[in-house]
């Protein structure tokens, strides 16, 4: 329903592309608002461009000249009369400078305050802030390790094995485990290279100067860990509501491939503690809108520690929508308009999401190409960025679609997932649907007793 406050947001410019742009457009239009898309030359033929009420060409395929160009995005908003900007995820979604530029241009930023983005964007700062708020954290560095010597000293104090990662950035890029000092040297070098790449990308997106040295975080490594995150919603009146958790432990190269809700590895008692901690995390930064508190769960000890906070909508948000019946994009819009929607989540049933990538199903290397066949299964939710005849280019993330299923139980969801995966036909680019089918026949996954090392064991 379009309320008076919600009407102040339209038109809404979606500063993103592909499936998430289509997904946001769908809700924006359902609420009676106009949706404005921006696109690069490489994306001119994609569905989100034609489905929007209006679309503006930003520039060439290179993200730095299109989706990451703040001035071009703001010019598109001014040209179309947009009143609000939804960043989706990726690109400029967690760029505090962009959020400020949006508000300084007199537009509504559909996301948390720039200050919250900044405070949670640096993993070390976020870790220290969460510890002060009473959220459990792993033993680790409270200051960035800017050279190997400092890292060696920190690892000796923490105790091996340690997880080595960049203080900024996301997606698991640059992360690795060190079991001894020799392994630490290799891991530190890898993380430093990733930190340099992230700093360069941030500068291209308007984040400011590149740091002189790498900012590396070390934390105690949990041997058999599950990656579980809690969806939160911060309201204008100061309340923070937890909407349930998602298990994101099926990963390749520390990047998520399959997510499900609820987590089959979390007991009711642990769930209660995690949700309460996530609310404290949101309250600690005055969080507004949809966000995610990510945790590592020790599967053996049934305990958890804070991992990081994502100050945006997550790729895997559909599984929460399927078990709660909520539309998270609508909630984002209503909160940005100043409304305090009454949200009393009562998750029911079980949902699973499969990220359908244009990549080979064995080594998971990107395999772009023209889509010659694209047939979606009828009895599933498919959030897709492409249709038959489109081309998956090498310029962006290879995610083509998200295949989501729901069942009254996890067993039923798995059976429906098998039918849905088998019924999804994609030809042209390489795709990982064969991996999804393999996973659904994997005894460890089917049992629910798995951890973040599952895909590695499948490919050993």
C-alpha cells in the first residue's frame, strides 16, 4: 500500500544491475512508485533496463566508468527527478562517501547512516565495537597488523591456527588460514595483495586515499565452523528487530554458494542468544534499515563469535522472506520514509537458496557467454538477471540467478530443490547447476551436519 510518507520516496533510482536491480524494481513498482534504472553499455539488453519505468545509460562496461561513478549516478537521479536511491548490494552499497553524497544532494538514502557504514566497514573497528557492546568475538587483533613482524607477534599471542584477512572489503577475498609462522607469511602476503586491490577499488568508487600499508586482521581459527548470519531491521524509533538466521556455510573460496533458513546446525538456545546479540550489535551503531550480523558458530561447542556486519541487503535475503512472509525491500523503503512498520517475525518452514553462477561446476572458474537456452522451473522462486538471448559478460560478478525453494520441513525443501534444480535449463555459458545437484545428493549436506569445509571436501 502506498502511504503518504512512502510517496515521498518516488521515483526511486536503483544504483545497481542484474537480478538485484530487477528484484528492487519489482517491489518499488508494486508499491506504486516509479523505478529508475541505471546501466552500462554492456548491460543495455538486460531485463532490468526495460522493466524499469525509466533507464539512464551511465557509460562503458568498466564499473569505474559506470556503476562506481558517483557523479554519473547522481546526475542520473537529478535528470530523472528521483527522490531516493536504493544501492542494492555490491558496487556502492557500503560506500559511506556515496551515502553522504546522496543525502547532500537532497535525496533519501535507502540504507543505514554513513556513520554506521564507516564504523562497521572496517573489520577491526567493528570487532572492537562489538566486544564493547557485549557481543562475543574471537580472540584476535585489536589494531591492524601492517607488516609481517606485527602479524607474527599477534599470532603468537592468539595461538595457531589463525585466520588472516583484510580489515576492509567483503566476500571472503584474501582470507586464508595459517597453521604456523611459515603459513602466516604466505597468508599475510595474500591478504596484503587483496587489501591493495580493495583500496584501489575504494578510491575508484570515491572512498578517498589508499592506505600506505595493508590493514590485516588476525583471529583465532575455528576448526569446524558454520557461517550463520542474523537478519536485522533497524527502525526510525530506535528499535532493532531480529528476523531470524540464515546458514551460509556452503562456500567455495570463502564465498557463499547455498544458503538456508533456519540453520540446521543451531539449537533453539543458541539461536536465542545469537538473535539477542545481533540486536545489541544493531543498537550499538544506531542501525537503520535492513542489515546482517554475521557470526561463526563452533559446531562442536554450540557457541558463536561475531564475524562482521553487512550494512545492506544481502544476496540471500529471499530465504528469510520465504520463511517469514516479509518483503525486505518494502521494509527498507518504509523505514527510509520514516515509518515504523510493526514487524513480528514468526519464521515457519524451511527455505534454501542456490546461487546459479556462470561458472564451471568443478573448479568454479567464471565461464561467461551468450545464453542460448534459459528455462526456469515452475514451482520455485527464481530471482534472475537474465533471459534467453542475453549474454553474461566478463565485466561483473557471474551470478545469473538465485533459485529458491520452500518446504514445510527441511526434508521437503530438499526434495523440492532436487526437482527445481533438475528443471532449470541453462545453455550457453558454463553454469554450476550440476554442482547444486551434486550437493543435494551429498550425505553430509542432507544430514544438516556440515561446516564451511564441505565444498573443499567434495572437491578433494
